[in-house]
C-alpha cells in the first residue's frame, strides 16, 4: 500500500485505516519476538514419542529398563519424515529422553542409551538419523529432553543438573538447527535412580534453576523456541485433549507461573494484561497414549476428530503439536498414516478457495469500496486498523456465496488486542448475528451452519487501543450440510 492510498483511505473511511509497516501504532503491549513469529507461522507439526516404553507397553518407564529391550527391527526415519511432510506438517519434535532416562542418542554422559541396545549393534544414533531425514524432507527438528530422569542416580542433586545441561549441549550442538526445545512439566516421584528405588521429590520452583538452562539454549540455538508450562517462549495449553480455550490470550504474567506448578491449567486462557507474550502450543496424541500400544491400533483418532482438534487449536490462537506414537518396528503405523492423510486432504479441500478474494471491502459507515486484497494477501504487515469500537469490516459479494467457515487473523506482531467480536451475515436480505466470540490472536477459525451469504461483517465490539486485522477468509466446507 503506498502512502497516497493510505491517506485517501484514511479520508474516505474514517474508522478504517490501512497499515503497512506502519510506524503510527504506539506499542506498550507485549509483542512476539521474531523467533516466536516464525514459530507461530508453522501452525502444525509432529511430536514423536518413541523410546524404551514402545517396547514395554508403558507410558512412563520406571528407569530400570534394560537398554537391550530397545530393538526396532525396521526403523526408518525417512518413513517418519515423509509421512510427516506429506501430512502437511512443518516439523518434528522427538522424545530424545523421556522420564525413564533412556537416550535415543549415544550420549557420552550415560550408558543408559542406544549404545547398549541391540539396534544397529549399539552403533545407532536416532537423533542423527532423524536430523538427516528431516533435512531431506524439509522439516524442522525439535527435541524433548525430560527434566525428570527416573534412571539417573543423582536425580534431585546439583550433579544431575550438570548432567542434564551436558546432555542438552549435546543435543543442541550435534544435530544441526533445532527449532524447538520441549521442557516437560512432569517432575519428581518414585523411580529406580541408579538402584535406590525410592521416591524423590524436588521443588519445581527452585530445583532446576531454569534461567541457567535457558541461557544454554539461547547461546547454542538462538532461533529455537523453548516450551514449558510457563515458557519462556511458548506455553502449555493446559490439557492434552487438543483443545485450546475459547478465550486464549497469548499474554501471561510470566513471573507468577513456573513449570510443573499445581493447578497450572487455570492459566490456560492466558491473561489479557499479562507482562509477556508467550503463546500456547496444543499437544495431543493421535491415539489415546503418547507411546505405541498395539491394543490402540484401532483407536487412532478419525479425520473428523482431528479436524475438530485443528479448528480448536490452530483456529484458537495456538499451534498444534500432534503426536505420532512410532511402533515397535520403528515405523509410523498405517492406521495413523490414513488419518493424517485424511486430515491433510480435508485442510486442502476446505482452504482451497478463499471466497473473500472475490469480495469488495467496505465499512458500514461508508458506501466507498475497495478490493479485499489487503485482507487476503497472506501478509502480516498489511492490515486494517480499526479505531472505533463496534466498527464493522464488511466483505460484500456480487452474488451470494454458500459458506460455513470464517477465518480472522490479528496483526499480532503489534500485540494481541481484540477482546470480543461478532460476525454478522447478510442472508435473505437481512443481517443476522451468526457468531459471537472473544479473543482472536494469530488465527481464529469460526464454523457456522452453511448459509448463502451476500455479505459478511466482522464487528469489533471490544479491543485494547486499536484493532488490527491482517487477514480475513471465507470458505465452504462441502462435508457440512
Ligand atoms: C507429559 C508426559 O508425562 C507424558 O508422558 C508425555 O510426554 C506428554 C507430552 O507430557 O507431561
């Protein structure tokens, strides 16, 4: 948008201004860092839970499992990466070490790893294989390194923290770029602990001295985002079902929360006036368990269920981290692949045609119109700025459009601002409120009954300072009657 057009639009449509790298938006709000914005763009990527538990049929190993149990006879990380990329996912986060302490890479700091397993006669390095496959298929790779370690004799002491950080350094220096580091909140309890077989409780708030660990990640992988219940870059959505809160603020009072704190899920909606921008990530497994269990082969989530999850995570200001429990062969199971491909086709089908590109854009208060490209160009930096509450951005069509799904995006690089909105549609010559919602954030997907729409309006009923809308989309999901 050039300056001339900016001024013209400002004059003819007083409440609707067009922004483009606009300096005029004063910002006292918390805003995302470039690494958070890059992460937010990924939207949908895979978790892989694969370890000793895949062979013992457990979800949480005790820590005394023999490495000899780890024997994936057909392991093929190319198959994982191909599956993930063909599913339309942008990356993969692997459980390098789960709570049982077994390491999928030959860490030089422990014997409890693939180097003492029969897999490749102890010569294998799963992290290396996955990093090569990820590169080959254009995926980003992230690592899960469980802070809780039920195998390690020193767990609970300072010596363990040195061990943990040494392992983190290995993961961050030996396998190329890492896009995400996942710090789990489940911490402390009973375990093997080198043969002690006892319960070890730690103080979640103080034991791990997280700021020191975070520095290591910043130093070795400055572009990586760090996940934990409390950030520092992205936070837990508060449940493992795949559903973000209807109200989801990306802001939170960071200093009032810490990983593993009891009752954490009360922070799921975030806090509007929070001091830090720490968006949510929605983690959920494609099966009931995180690890593979043959008994769950017929319990893979259906395409409809996954689509509902997608709309309630990516479409509720979150990113979707969908877990694939790799099986004992060392492959993503056929049933999981079928659901993943079904979801991919569904997403492609629904979002193939953005009807909003065929609309003219106007404000309720004015008869002047312009084309809608500013809201359909996929660019964060071109956005519409609303200054007056209850203003409506209207998309008007020449002829009615059959539709049932609406997408809205805020220009979140300037902070999350919208508290509430309504969607109104012109159906059979009368305006009807078809949806009322609260937050929008990076992306809000709204589904509504199929209607023949002559025009659709986004009414910004409440926001902090100004509302900045960067994208709007109207779609038709032909699977809905
Ligand atoms: C939880 C863990 O305890 C589960 O085993 C799983 O790894 C999940 C993603 O996080 O806190």
